[in-house]
C-alpha cells in the first residue's frame, strides 16, 4: 500500500512540475472543490435530502469564498457545516499558502516551484519577500479569526443565544467573515442583527482586515519592525482607494436608498451595505432583493471593483481600477508616461491591468447574456447575480435560489473562475506546450 501511495505521489508531483503555475492553481482549486463535493455528498452529513448538483454548488461556493447557495446551511448537520468551514478556510488563504507554510516551518526551505505558484496566485510588489508574505498571511489569519470568534461569542451570548450554540456560530462566522465568504448559519444572513452595533462592527472589522490583503499587512509589519522606512506604493493605492470608495459608497447609499432610511440606524445600515459589497464579504442586514434599481446597479459596481489584490476579497481589484484611470488620465492630458500619485506605473503592470479589465468585463457580459436565455428573471437581477458570483461576493437578489439546472452549472463555473482569477484561468486555458519561440511579425497600423 505504501509503495502504491509513493508511486502515485511521485506521479502527481511530476504532473505538477510539468504544468505552468497557472494550470497548477486551477488544478489545485479543482481538487479542493472535488474533494469537498465528494465529502458533502455523503448523506450522513445532511439533515435533509440534498441533490448532487446542490452539493457541488455548495462546495464550489465555499472554496471560492462566494457564499451563494442553493441549499442552506441548515440542510447540513454540524459535521457538514464543519466541512464547509474547512473549505472556506482553504479557499480563503489560497491553494499553496498553507502547504508552503508547513514546508517553511519544517524545513525552512522553499523550492523555486513553490515560489512560482505563490507568485502566480498572489500578485506582490518586489519590495515583499515570499517567505515573509506566507508567514504574515498565516499568522494574521489565525490571530484575526481567533479574536473574531471571541468577539462573536460575546455578541451572540449578549443577544440571548445559548452558550453551546454560540461557540460554533462564533467560530463559523469568524472564518466566513475574515475570508469574506458570506456563508451564514442564519436564514436571513444578519438582518436579525440589523440594529446590533457590536455585531455590525465585528463583521466589518474582520471583512475589511481580510479584504485589504496580506500585502498591506506584510507592508505594515515591515514598517513597524523597521525593515522598511516607508509604506509601499501598492499599499498606499489600496488604502486610499478603499477608503475613498467606502466613504463615497456609504454616502450614496445613505442619501438615495429608501430602505436604509427605514432602519433605526440609517448611517450604520448604509455603511454595512457599501462595506459588504466592496469587501465581497456577502453578509447583509437589509434585504438585497428589495433595493431600488439605482442602488442595485451601484452595489453591482462596488462588487465589480472589489478590494485589494492578494487578500481574501474578490472583484476586479482597486489596483486594476487605479491603473485604468491612470491610463485614461495619461491619454487625456497627452502625457506619454502613465503615472499615479507622482509615481510611474511599469508597463508590465499596465498590461496586466488592462487585460484583467477587458476579460473581467467581457465575462460579466458573456454570462449575463447566456443566463438571460436559461433564467426567467429581469436583466438587472441577472447582472447583479453574475457580478456577485464572479466577484465571489455572495450577495443575492433572490435569483440564485431559483436557478435552473443549466443556471446552477453556469454559476458553478463563474464562481470557480472568480476564485482562481480571470487571467489565471485564461493563462491555464491557453497554456502553450513546449518551448516558446519568438515569432516575427510585420507591423500593421490600425485606426483607433
């Protein structure tokens, strides 16, 4: 038996080495999803009968940290919910992060292969070392989730929940909030706790901490320990951009959404709605399906942008938006150099940003178009749900629970692409075999 295991292990390792980092990521998240699906399909983990497709939907949603579900968490028993929480944790910290951390912990060595995959999974500035990034990611995740669980326990017990139940609810929601997964053990998300300032605060702190990303945390750690004398350009863009969008988003929701004004604390409800869309945490304290059309479209925009790269949030990312805005500004002002905050952005980063923007936007349009054939719903609801799935947000206007079989399969694919990243998925799909040779092309002009 040991010989068979070793042979399989060696064969699998050779398979991994032979593939590109992008294909390794796709394959790794696929294996996570497959294993989670098989485990959740075991009837002993169910409270009611759950179809195979719904179990696959739940497993994909958990690994992608999305939070959209076709079978509620109440349909799984405690053991099933623990499996879901484990999948969320794996999906939140990334495919290779945990493996590489144990490798560093035991041998203090990281192979070039590990570094390539980590580099493909997490976009990092050259000021941050991979080893430091991995250590800070694991440590920060553990610290935040433990503190979050303690705070949740206090909030739940204060609200009247039994101590035994509060323990599991606290652990589950702490993991879900920090990993911006949006999975909840309540049927109405956190609508019941709409007026609970402590509960709103705990979720907001955990979601913002996770969505700002491990780059920001590592960068701040460098600054505090004296390893760096200044904050990196990436961190500045992320923090400034996130703060600006969150403030403007809160103000717009507060001023224009009637549903928010009907709550006892409109300012808190407005902040939470903007925060949950931007961080892609997916929890809600007001009914998302009851939002007015302008607000539904604005929340779609916030989900589309997302938060920081190399964090637990989804979306196109603030840095991508910043690069696109810098390009537009450069063209309008006639400046050949593309700059932001008086810093020139490297062309290779601009290529990645424009590619991400075009591909991400195209996928939203493409899947919205396809779902308009298979689902009986208005265009705004379909667009909202697609943006939520691709951005791994988890907010739902009510369409997900009514999806057809074809719709469920498409959403499974959308969530998976959203987790691995649109560019990573594209690179893996179009991976070239053999050695690349530089081809010679004659120049052709094009009118733009």
